[in-house]
């Protein structure tokens, strides 16, 4: 368990610090991310967001920690994702999901994505949930959505 996960488990808040090129300074946001919100991100991501690149999900553990695959991660479990474009599998857990969330939150602010609302919260669209999962697994967005192709609204490392 990484330090971000330990801090998140205390109060379900994450401090996200990033460089804002528009204002040429570092910004810090405290963002609430409850276990229910994690479940929502994964439910939307698994059902709609990742379907263009992921052909199957299954839990890693022998028993479900919730009722569905999408409820496994917020309860400390892991989910296996099968990439239809590769032969390997990817493991999604709370540690890498929180890192993915932080990266995508920062991008939503920097690039003024419509999912980033004035109150600092995120609207969990299919695209945003997919990008959180992709960043968690790949540390980049490997499979951009059609509306993002050709634009400078995501970052590959």
C-alpha cells in the first residue's frame, strides 16, 4: 500500500498538486473521493468507457468483496483487465487507481475539460472514467477517445 492510499483511507481526500501552464505556478487542490465515487468510476469505466480496448474484467481474489467487479477496488481488492490489443493482462488496484485519478484530475484542470466543474468536482463521463483507468494501468492514455484525437488534450509519457 502506497502513502497516497494510506492518506486517502484516513478521510477520503486527496491533495493533488500540479503545474498550471496558464498561470505559470503550481496549484494544489484538495479533492474528495469517497469509496462510492471509486465504485462509480469503475462501474462507468467497465460498462462504457473501456469497451474500445478492454475485452474482459475479472476479480483477482477468490471471493468478491462487493457484488460486482467495479466494487472490488474500493474495498482493497484487485481487478484483472484484458487488453484486446495485447496478449498481457493488467492489474487494477486502489494504489494505481488513486494515482490515475490524480493525473486525470490535473489534466482536467490544465486542459479545461468539460468534466471539471466550477466547484472542483469531476463529472464522471465515460471518457473520464476510461482515462482514469488507463492512467492507472499504463501511466498514459494509450487509447484516446475520438473527440480527443488530433488535439492536445491528453499527455503521453
